[in-house]
């Protein structure tokens, strides 16, 4: 009987990765628990991985990794952790799409899977948060819970031909009304959004309104400013700052059975930036990592 391959976790990374420190922290934590971890540039996926279709029912398609530094060794990938494929430049040609498809069709757990990846896009946020939308009720059976969750939403509108889209266009093309909004493309990482009075001229540059459909219009969230210090690029800056708190969650489920195996909160990320800065991405150089200070009020 053929021995099973050893299991590993595979980090799919960009070829010239700069945002590496949190990745290494995760890697070293896994390795401290005797879990083999490998890093592979997305562009090398087809060269060093393969899917073996075992012809079983249900189908098992293990993802097999041949490490670049050890061509005689093989591992079965238990988890694929994507730190790439989030930007158009990661897909320069058809081979990149073939690589993403190969990883997705394998039996390895994907973090995130393509469905989870798409669920985090601005468009999905807009579909759930457009004023008057009823989609949230598909996921929360309790009407009171739906109402409470909707209270936390900022208004988000499509830039299409719907009634909500017409509302968005009337706001986005008005130099005064647009000052309370941000125009967002389907991108992550910072540096891609258009803010306030810059929205109308940007839309004019895009030209045909069909080109607007890839964006959503969101009401700006205005957090209270505080006086603090930020250390960035070797300099200590003092002044008014604003912060954005994000809460991490982890979820593992059986897709076909809709069975949730694990679902819990997993920490937070607080990003702080100068009050005059519109963007807040840390890796893009706009914000800084911060920590929460809880006080009695």
C-alpha cells in the first residue's frame, strides 16, 4: 500500500513581496507546532504543483507540491493560504488564470476560496448595504437581528441603471453632494479610491456611464479625531489622527453539507492615520498599525 504524502501548508505569495512580516509570524507559529510550511510565488504555481485526480466518488483531487528547493520530495497541500491574486497585476496572462483554477479545483482547503474571495468584494458589500435592500434577510432569519445589523451600515450605492444607481449618480456628479462620499473600485490594498469633490471630474474622465459600473459609491464614515503621535518613515508626527478598527474572524465549513465546523472571532486590526489623509492602507504607506486603549466613560 502506497504511503500517504506528508501534509503541508502552502503560502501563495507575490513574486516581489514587501508586506512579509505578518506572513512570517504565521509561518513561524505553524512551524513551531511542527507543521511544514512552504512559500511559493503565484507565478510558479503550475511549475511546482499538480492536482492528482484519484477518480473516487466523491472526487478527491489532492494538490501535490514539489518544493522548488527539493525536487525529489512531494507533499500534499492541506491548506492554501493566498497572499496573492488580489490585484489585476497578479494575472498577466492565461497561465495565471489556469494556476488559480488548479488551486481552486483541488481538495486543499483554500484561504480564501474563490467564493469567499468574491464575497469580500465591494460589490457584495453594496448589494447587502444599499438602502432598502432585502438581501440580508437571506442570511439572518431573525428580523430584529437584520434591523440591528443594518443600523451599523453606511449607505452604499451601485453605479448602474437601477433606481439606487440613479440616486448614486445624482450624488456622485454633484460637486457639493459628493463631498460626503467615496467612490470605490473592486480593489484592495489602498490607493485606489476617489474621495469627495474629486469624484465628479474622475467620472467625467471615465467617459461612458457603462464604465462607471465597476465602482460603488459609499457614504463616508467620519470617526472622531484624537490628538496623538504616529511614527512613520523614521519620523515622529504629532497632530490629529483618526482610526479604523477591523475585527478578524475565522470560519471553516463543509461546502456541500453547509455544515459550519468552526466560526469565531480572531483578533483585530487598528489602523491609524493623520486626519487629513483619505487613504488608510498600511502596506501602501498611508496608515500605521495601532492598538486599542479601553477607557471608562
